[in-house]
């Protein structure tokens, strides 16, 4: 099977509903997810897109930034303020990059909390008086270089509705909140914009069903049926696992295994040879994470504590070795400077309820 970058059952509940309503077994569910994934790869290939090349837009990256760019929608005369805002953003995007873009108004009942999150997080482009969060429209972009983030920010600075941006590379209240209000919009592969279209429309078509002017500045529209996009091409903003996310983890694991168990109950294991390799080969990264002086059991315990701090991705079954594996992002606070982020590659061993560390990088 091909590696699956990500499976989204967090914001798109079709797989969960089908599983629960029809009592689908884990073995059957695994086959169905893999069948749909193969179809996705074929649909994209016909459109000239290599699924493997979309990875940097669909999984978190230790070397790139993420940010929400914020706009005061009340300053835009048109009711289609999202379209007006996107007309400003499109020419500022790097035509070489692969990125996911999410959009949405800042929704929520607790206006004081949202105000506090904005006050503590936003890098302001101009002075602004908060009235209500739904007046604010956000555009969330991942896989940004620092130069690209600065270029977008500077390019929007003269646009009166632009308020500034919130850095969301590292875990924060703002990033957690963004994960609840930003919705997947499109995936950008160079100058190609990949969108969802209706499920009853053929995948041979390419159509922009949104009200946004996307086919300008040299961009080309490619689209496919919404359920393929929502399951496999929707970026999930990282956040600690909450109750509603447990199903998302179950279904993600079910994409490669028929034996699904809660991974927060698993032991994390580093064998002696692997521990020696990490200390000797990955010493610089281990130092930044504060792990260079930790013994094997301390590292196992620290990683176990962080298992529920993000989602799992890059789901793979290595048939020749009979290995089920996935990646997870680990974030370690530092006394000074930004946190250190590391990717852990873990083997899923449900028979003895263990997660074996393959590598950290």
C-alpha cells in the first residue's frame, strides 16, 4: 500500500457514521479506506498530480511555519469579503510551494476568551478595536518559510482591512482555537489549486464551485469529489487530543491495521541499540529538546506523555517487514527561545500494546 499522509475523521465524520451505523468491522473498514485512497491516487494522477508530492501540505513540518492572517470583514463593502481578501492574498503566495489553506470567521460563544487569545497572540499591522470575533475573517496557511510569511505580511500591510497575523507554528491557545474554527478550503501545489466539488459530479471535471476568483495570477483549478478531498486532502491543525478526537485516531490507525486499541494505553519502547543511535547520531537535536542527558527510560516516559499532544500521520504498512508505522510531532519547551519540534516515527504493535521508536528527527 502507498503511505497515507493523513486521514481526516476529525472534521469530516462520514467514515465514523458509516462504521457505526452499519457496524462495519475493523478489517472491512481498513479495506475500504485503502480502496478509497488508491482511487484518490489514481484520480490525482489522471489530473497530472503526484499524491506523494502533496505531503508537505498535509503533515506538520519541523522546519516551516504556520500562521493565520486576519482581516476586519466590516471594512469590506462586499458581502463576499472572503473573495475580496483572497484576491489580495493570491498574488503574494510563493508559486513554487505546496501548502494547505484554511479559512473561516472567528466563531465562538466565549467572546472574552477569544479577545484574550487575540490580544496575547496577534502581531498587529495596525491599531484595532475588538467588537465581536465574527467580524474577523482568518486565512490559515501552513508550510511557510519565514521569508514567505514576512512577504505576505508586508504585502498586506497597506490593505486597510488587514489586522495582522497570529503565529501558529507552536502549540498555543491561539492554535488550539484555530483548530476549532478554520475550515479546509484548498490545497496549493505550485500554480495548481486543488478544490473539492460535488460528490455527484464526475472526477473527470475540474471546476471552481466556490465564489472566489481563483483562476487568476496564473493559477489553474483542479477539483475532485468532496469526500476524497475531505478524508485525504484536508489539513488538520495540530492540537492536543480531546474527547472528540479519539475517533479520528481510531480511524487513522484503521487505515493500516485491523487491530485498533487506544494508543495512550501503550508503552513507548526504545531498544538499547536504537537509544545508542539516537544519542550518537541525533545528539544536536536531542540537546535542543533537552533529552541529551536523559536515560532510555526517561525518554520513553517523556514521549509517552506527549503522545496525545497531536494527531498521527504518514500512516504506512511495510509489508516486507510486517511493520505498521506512523509519525507524530513532539514539541519540547526550552528555557530560552522557541520550543523544539521533533518528528517521532513509531511502530504500532497492538499485540503487546507497545509503540516502538524507529527514529526521532
